[in-house]
């Protein structure tokens, strides 16, 4: 380590210099741990508010690729500057629509396991060192990276209720988020957030089969528990997903968007940068191919791309998501 080979005076000067970089970039350091939350940004798209009325098993598989960068974030209790992140998450959503009705709505359950390929590069890493006012700095590592391919975390929904009235469809879902992925505090590239979460989603779809126009919107609120390995508790996060599409026969084209907005600050002894909040927005095109307007009979292919903007205290980059869904 650099600190072991330098003189105390030079080492102290280096600490002061890096500390200056950290605090003069404070506008770009506000973020949830790892700069993200449990909800996959933009996951809800076409027919997001539709819960099929026909009982049975439904499947959706996504290949979700993200590439972005952040000025500063927290990785495993360490302050990280100039971070590049590239990952591909393969999501396997299996839903079972039951024949039962609750409050007049169709009842369903779901589980979403995942596999993740993660690649992380960090310009400067600052492990634990307690300085003035309890701030944590150095010693420092430069140009460090890590990669991993392993199983990821798992979302599950014990409660999904769906209703419809004419062209309007809506549903309410309560998800749990379990830290089933691979996690090692000494690693940079982990396929798990290593904490539990609860996510409540309200989604709606307006679809006119005569004109082919469709509007979809969803709001997801995530409540996060503490990462016990780092004593870091990410604040609560509001995710918004939206889509407007026009169908020309089986082909659909349109625009999609998302927002991730942290509504409460981070906390815990591992929150080295204090109570910080993040936000980011994304927008882009979507192309779909659907073999039937009836979800119980359709094979649907979805391809969409998001370009992020106005990021504050989190990653900003690009998302590509390709998905297929069908009924067993």
C-alpha cells in the first residue's frame, strides 16, 4: 500500500488532497449504496397494468444490459471515485394467475430469480479510515476493478391483484426482495445488494384495440433494510416507469421512460458520506411484436433502449432491454 511506503508527512498530504476531491465533488456523491435500488429501472412496459383473466402460468424473460458511470458512490463501505459499471442481468419472471378473486380483482403470485454478469472499474478507492469529525478516508487504491458472473437477488410477489374496465386495466402488487445473490464484502463486483427490501407497485394500462394506441404507467415504492455487512441502510426509493406505443397489426413502436428518485436519506454507520439522496431519468424507443391482443394467447417480443440524463448523485448511462413473454 502507498501509505506504508510514504513518509507520514507525505501520506497526510495525500489524505488531505483526496479529501478535498471528495468534498469538492459532494454534488455528485449523493447516492444509495452501489448507486442503485432493488427495482429494475424501466422493467414495467407494455400491458404493464394488465393481469390476464385466464388462470395459468405466464413467463417473461429479460436480458437487461446497463452501462454507466458515477463520479462517486459507496462500494462495500468504501468511498469510490470515478466509477464505471457494466452489467447484464438475466431475469426470469414466472407468474401464476389463480382462478380466485379478491376484492373483485384477479389474484396472482410471482417469483423473479436472476443471474448477473457484473464488471466494475474504480479510479480511486478509499477504504475505512476515520478522520476529523468521524469522516472516513484512506488508505487509497488506484485503478482497481473486478468482475463476477453468478446468481443474483430474487424478487417475489405473494400478492398481485388485477382489475379492468373497458379499455382500462390496473393492478396492485406487493413484492419482497431477497438477497439471494453472491456477495463478498472484499469484492467490488457483487451480484447482490445484500439487503432485504419491500416494493409496492401500482400499474395501469389504457389500450384501444381499434386504434392500436396504448399508454402504460407504473409507480413503485421501495423500502430498504440495512446491509448487515456494511451497516449501510439505503433510503427509500420511488421508481416511475412509462410507455406510449402505437400498434400496426402485430408490430408496435413507441417511446418508454423511467425515473429513479430517492425520497429519504441513507443512514447507518456505513453511510460514509452521510444522508444523501439520488435521482436519474431515462427515455428512449421501444419496438414490440405481439402475436395476439389476448395476453393468454400471445407471444410478445420487446426491445427497448434508454438514454439516461439529469443524474444527480448516481450512475448515468444507457440501458438496453430485450424481453419475451408467453403463457405456458
